[in-house]
C-alpha cells in the first residue's frame, strides 16, 4: 500500500488509520455521524466492500472491476465480509451493487459512484472520524514534519514560491561554492572551530552580510591557489631533481660523450704522479671528457689504462672516455718534450727553446746564469773545471712542455727528476763502495758508460773497463781512460776519426788521453740502464774495447794484444 495507506496494495488499511475509508482522490469524506455506544463500548459495524475511486466531485465510488479486499475490525483482526443482503445493524445501509468502472483516455475512472459512508465531507477531504471511545482520534498525518497527502494532477496547486533568503554578495562561482580555506582563511568571530550545527542558518548562509568581505576573499582565493600550486610544484621538482641525482650517483652510469671528438684539438698537460681521478679532472676541465667518473671507469676497463704517463697530449674536445684513454695510450697523442738517453745539455737547451717558441740560446743563457737556483743537490755544486753544472741532471724522460712556460721552470722540473732518481738509487752510499769520492763521480761514470756503450748489453762491461782503468794498479793505460767521447764533448762534436796528434796535443781537463782519472763532470745525461751498469759492473777483467764496425758493435779485450787485433779489425772495416 502507499505511504499514506490510501490505495490498493498488498496490505489492507488499518481501521485506526484516520483516513480509513477515505473516499479516494476526490477527497470527500462523509459527514461525521454520531456513533451509538452500548455501555461505553464501541459499536462494530460490518465493513462495506472496498470502494474504489470515483468521480472527484461526488461521494459515489466505483471499484476497479469486481475485486474485493479482506476486511479488518478496529483491533486489526480479519473477518469475513458480510453479505450485502444480511444487514447486521439497523444503522447501516445495505451494500450497494458494484458497477463496472469506466476510464477516460488518461486512465482515470469516470461516472458516478455511491457515497462512501465513511467518507468525509467535500469541504474537508481529510476530516477525521470520531474516536471509537468518544475521545479525539489522533491525526497520524498531522505531525509538523509530515508531508501533505498527494492530490491528483488536475487538482494540484502550484508550489508556493519560497521566500528569498537574506541577500549576500557572495558569489559561489560555477562550482557552487568554495572550500573554507580558499574563501579567506580568517574567521573574525573567532568561531572557525565551531561545528556548523551550532551556528544559525543565517550565519552559515548570510555570513557575507555580516563580514562584508565576500568578493575580497574570492579574490584572495586565487592567490591562495597560486601559492599552494607553487609550493607543491616546487617541492615536487626539488624532490624529483635530488632523487634523480641520488639515483645517478648510486646506480646510474656516469655522463659521457659519444664518439672520438668534435674535431677541435686541445693540448692537455698531465702532471707527474697523476692518477686516474687527477687525469680525469684535467680532461674534464679542458672539455675532453664529460665526467671524471666516466674516464676512471674507461681507464679501469682498458687493460693498459694504468700505463698512461704524465706529459703533454694532443686530444680532441668532447671525446668519449674510452676513446680518450685509447688515444692517450697511443704515441700519436704524445706531445711531450722527450729527452733521449745520453743527450748532452747543449742539445736539450735547443729542444726547450723550440718547444717554448723562444729565441735560440734563451734556455742555455738561463742555465748558465741561474743554475744555482734550479734545485741541484749540495754534492753537485762547486766542482772545478766543470763546463756545465747542469750536465747529467737533465734526466732523460718525457716532460710536459708547452708554449707559455718559462725555461727555468722546465729546467727545474728536469733537475728535480734526476735528483729524485739518484737519491732513490742511494748514490751517496754506493759511490764509496765503488772506490769513488762521491755521487758526483758516480754520475760521471754513468755518463761515460752511456756515451761509449752501443747497446744495453755492453753497459756493464763498459762500466768494468772504467773502474779497471781508474785503479792505481793499472799499468796498461796508467789510469788514463783514453775515451774519444770526452774529447768530442770538449769540442762539442761526435767524431770517430780523430788523429793522435790532435788528441795528444790538447791538455783540456776533459781530454782523457792526456789526463788521468775522470773528467771534471758528466759528459751527458745517463739513462736508467747506464745508471744500473755503473752500480753493478762485471767482474771479468775487461780492460779494452773497440767499436769494430764504427757504429753499433763493440768488442772487448783484456790484454793489449787482444786490443790490437780489434783495432786492426776496425781499420779493415773502414778500408784503411
């Protein structure tokens, strides 16, 4: 049944319902009739068969077909309906015959129907029946919050217009309102935290009149949105950036260029003693590689990566780390100044001038005037008759020398390298064990070995010849070395054919044909092999040697007779 119990449904009306017996949509209710009671008890009346809705203006009703519904007494007990022809009380009318209902095109019944004995009057379609005990019947639909009963479409009144609420200047915008945060965060009455149900309806809806700041707060809401977006956007960007950096540092590959360079050449100087990270820093600074880590990883991945030495390299910008390592291991990239073993200082000075692109003789002049300031050890100074105090201290190696450097800086670097080498070999201690007066003479011996030896295999034999001729017991040459190399150094030449009259007539201290013992100082710059040979000569008794082919082959002899056979062999090779 319907919400108000007035309509056909699965359950019958309850007799206590004040609309029990309602006349339907017509809203007509029979006039109240005085109910007779017997001894204060209500009379029980047989219920008429359920009348259906009829004409809206009459009390007559027609049923929907011949259908009937079970009847209930006022206590809700169902009982069988009485037959129309068997009246129970004289107060009640006989039941009327049911007529076939007629319907219009809209489905509403037409025609007239008998008056419902329980229907209210037309002036009050919802009039209440008298209470069965003489008291007032409670109106179940009279609660303040109850909805009015429905009316048929034809008689429905238009809904009254709602009174306009107190006007405000608050514009909720297209989204029908804004959050309190964007509506202007301050609450002047100090009741932001008070629940809405504790405020009046007028306060919630009409607060704009009281505060007078609706439009101002709406303008502020845009700024609040912008601030929030900026804060959260900036925070998200910061977290993303640092997260990416953290991931790259821990797990990502190091940044690197691709390819073998962009074609722009650059000269890179790698300092002495530089490791992988130091080299990578220099290369990154010069724009050769993109990151230090990429170079270190490429150097470790290359089997020969640890062989990269200090010096000057010609590379290209924007090279991949792997290609940079490969090129630095190739001789093509080396742009260092290389000092060969046995090179005299005069030749080294010329090389430095050419590399620095300075006037010829500049470096030689610096060496001559500033040699005491270039870092020679104490035992290498104040020796008489020395032609060049730096001779033997421009150590053979590879040096990073480029235009723009000063000659004294280059010389100081070379002297430091030689001094470090001599100290590492403990020349001061070992010179005395070899019968020499000090490390200065040991360097001189090594320079003679380097100058007279043709191959590294000859160096130790040549070292023994020197030490044997220096002995006081030497009666073969009477402690004279008789080396052509010292005479050539004196003259600044490298000649093989020297006449005996020329040699024997020159008394210069560097002429070992006319002077006993060692020359005043080194005659060149010995390399590692010559130094080692000077420290460890053979013990085979060699006293003589001859370059039998005049160039690369040196043969040794122990006696003067063997020496003469070697001289004859040399003369034969020369066609003499």
